[in-house]
C-alpha cells in the first residue's frame, strides 16, 4: 500500500521531479548530493530506525540508503514509458522489508 501511494504521488507530480533532477544535475551542489534532498526527512527516519539500533550513525546511513532507494525507484517510475507499478511496488516492499527485518533482528538478539 505504501509503495502504491508513493509511486502515484511521484507520477502525479512528475514535472516537479523532473525539475529537481534537472536542477541538481546542473547546479554543482555537491553538498546537496551528500546530504540528500531532504535532511529533515533523513533525521526523522533515522530517529525512527534508532528503535532497532543503538548507533545513531548506523541509523542515519540506513535512512540514507532507504531514501536513496525510494528516490531512485521513484525516478525510474516517472521516467519510464511503460507502466510497471507492480514491479516497482514489489521491489520497494521487499527491499524495505528486508532492511527493517535485519535491523529488528540485530536490535533484538532474542529473534536470532
């Protein structure tokens, strides 16, 4: 369900996505690439992920990885000419679930 909402939103706002992609590709803002498009979202997600990891640095890296994956799949979704919602939704679900499962098992040794 979350993947559907995400992909639908990106498709409906694809002109904004195209504009952002164009801006970052021509602006030379390396710092923006390093920190991601939305540092506040990284911080929010990392705070949530800290429930399963005691290391803030690890939570931040995982947050960047998840958001990067969602961003790249979102870009593919809006740039593709074919409707592949099922494929994209499935990949988002499986990859996100795998990351969260790994963190939960790592953070709770009783599940190992």
